[in-house]
C-alpha cells in the first residue's frame, strides 16, 4: 500500500472504557488507546469510563455521535460472551451501518494469539451520523491487536485502496 504524495489527516477521537472494575488509576486499555491514537497524530478530545450497563454505554456514545467534534469512538470492554457484557447490544441499534468485516478480521487476528477463545469475542464496528465506532475487548492486548493491525491503518487517509477517513463528518 503506497502512501506516497498523500497527506495525513488527524481525526478527532473519543475513548470509552466499559468496566465495572476499572477507574482512572488503572484503565490500562483506555490509556493505551489514547496514547496510541495521539502518537499516530490523532486528537483525543474526550474519554470516559462507564459500568457495563447498556443504557449508560448508549448514553455516552449517543452524545459523542451527536457531537460535531467527535469523528471516531474507540470502545474497550463489554464485548465478551458473559451475560453481563452489553456493549454490542448497546451499539447495534445506534449504527446507521455496521462494518461487518471488522469483527471477522479481529477474530481472525485474535485466533493467532488466543486460539479458539477468539470465538467468544463480540468485537463490532459501525458508522452512526458519520462517526466511526470500534468496540473491542477490554484487555490491553486486544486493544493493541485492534489498533496496530486494523484501526490505525483505517484511520489514515493515505491507506490505499481504502480507509474510513473520507466517510467521517467534517468539522
């Protein structure tokens, strides 16, 4: 993928950690996503931690979708197969369009790292009001896999043959 003669475009990102146990002092996955996005040249403009509650997740994400400032939302946590995990259920009704391939590719990459346990990942992605939303498991390792092997490239306007930057809302 050639990136010659193309210009990087920083996106405005919000990061949400879904956890009943984490707070600002030990949110290693949220910290990783914010640092990785910043190091890649993006602007992290907001972040939050909410308990694994469908309505709390939906409220925060809905406010970011409605904001003209947020172009991308990175969510970690609440995507497992436990009955308490509700991130996919919170997000799916909000999507205008689901990015089905994201979950498939994430599980394929996870298979290389954790084997058949990848089946229990319910990682999802979609677009809502020209806001791109990625939801991945809460482990820092899963966040690293998603960021380094999928998301970072898809948030780079120089990536060919395609990426998501041209689909995002403009400021």
